[in-house]
C-alpha cells in the first residue's frame, strides 16, 4: 500500500497506523484513510489510468490496496446518457451512473472488495456485516470467492429477493427482529468480542473508500472532468461523502481541474433524518424510526449523516425529501424513459432529482449525474401489480380490444 499514510480521526485529527480500528481512542470520532497526496500527484497520470483494466482497482493508488485483493470484477460500470429522462425532468444534459451491472448488482461490490482485501491482509478468516440487503449479497459473494466464511445480519423482514441472493453463496444469514439500526447495534457489540471482519464496523475506514471509485469513473468517463452536479441517494451518508472526496482527490492529483461540484442527496420521507436536518438548517441529525419502502435506505441513525450535511452545504447542494408515493413513480419514470429498472433507492434518486430541478436547486443548464445504486429485480415487491398484464384470446380481433392506440 505504497500511498497509504495511515488513519486519521475526522474530528480531532489524531493519526494512527493502519490497523483494523475505526474509532479514535481520544475522542471516539470516526477514522478515515489518509494518503500521500504529493506522491500520488507525482506518480499517477491520466494515460496510466486509461491503460489500466476496467475494474475499480485501476485506481489502486487512491485506495487501501494490498498486493493480494479480493476482486470479483466490481467497477467499470457505464456512464449512460439519459436524454429522454432529461427532457422530461427539464435538464439539458443528464447522465446515469448505474452500478446495477456489478457482480451482485449494486455499488456495494466496490466497498466490499476493498474491505475484504484489507480483512485478508489483517488475517481475518470470517467476513461479517450488518445490512439492509445489498451489502449482505456483496459480502457473501466476495467471501465465497476469497475462501472466507461469511455471516451477515439483516432485518428479519427484508425483501425476499435480497435474502435469496445472499443465501445462494453459502454463508450464514441471521435475521434479527427489528430495524437496521437494531441490527447495527448488535453487530457493533459483536465486533468487540468476535474475531470477525465486520466490513461496516471494524473495517469501516477501508470499506468506505471503495465508494470513491464511482467519482473516479465518472470523471474519467466524462473525458477527465467533473460534472456540475451529482445526485446521491442517502442511507448512512457514507456514499455521498466519499463521492465528494473522490472528486477532491482527483483534483489534488491534477487529474481534473479544480471545479466546484454541487453535491445533492435524496431520502425517502419515511426515513429522512438527513433531509430533515438540511431543511431545518441544523447541524445535528436526529435519529428517526424508519417507515419506508426504500429498505436499502432505511437507516434511522445514519453514521455519516453529519458529514453528508457538511458536504452538501459546502458545495451549495441540496437534499430532497421524497414522498413515499413518489419512490415507485421514480422507478417507473426511469424505466419508461431510459429502459433501466432500478431498485427503490434508485426510485428515490430519480424522484429526488425531479424535485431538485423543480425547486431550482439544480439548474436546467447544469450537467448532472444521478447515481443508480442497484437493480430493480431485488425489490420486485414494491412494483408488482403496478402495470397489469393484458390477457386475450388467441385471436387477432381480441388485440384491438386492449390496444386502443394501434
């Protein structure tokens, strides 16, 4: 890990050696990875990155990257022009960064690839996590590929598709009665007593870094420049903060020009603690009890909520609070205009984008990228029955009765 300088507390700035530690010993603030930015700027070039493979690991200089990595092909997802959606929403230039094509069909493959690479580096043999579904899929898959055991903890009433997509990899799946926040508290306790690599607890400083690769790919795919605005669905807030960090690190390395990027977020109204804090103009994010169909965003006490607020406000961005009934309409709008079927988090992002444009938080001329973090096949329950199938007799005349436009 040539360019990793250590860990640093995000609150008091105290620094630590690289180790499976996630909380500052002095102030209990969260730790994050720091790098030798000058060395990266001196060594890494656009040409070198353009010649690299298409996976997220071509950006290894900007990641905790041990020599042996757990890599099943995360990253390298397309940046898709969305002209029909842009016209309907009122934007001149809109892009979709869809992570649905990743190995387990969400952006979580990026963070888990980094987390389990570091877990192996530290000698762990068991991978674990608290999850609302997508992370469980990714941990179980990467652990299987690495020859590690996996044990994932999920809310017991999680969507059936996400549970099935986890159990197939052979790991242990533990359903916990309660919300994700209850699951997370249990895992925080277990991390102190079990010799397991909890990717979003003791591996969290390394795990979170994987999200930066979304920003790196966007900049590279735009021809080595940043967009005017990015819209990110918010759960814990980590994805939003790391995407913002990714653009800054590319600027520091001289790979893109120093240009402001408006960082915007979106949450579903049934679990919107960060959006509510933004609207209220307060610094503290007050925990809420989740009651939303956007289960992958149902984190009532977001660990990085405070930092997400800072990123949004510091970039002149905004956060949309999306009514529950607009989650499915966002899924349908994306599918109808661009042929992409996203899960509920994507529905929140699309409806959130629509609200941000309508309110003037994102201007019509601002080139915008919206993150589509997962595939809709995992959350079929929310859309089932929305578009009825026509049943006809096997006769030509019967078709005219149901197709009024033909």
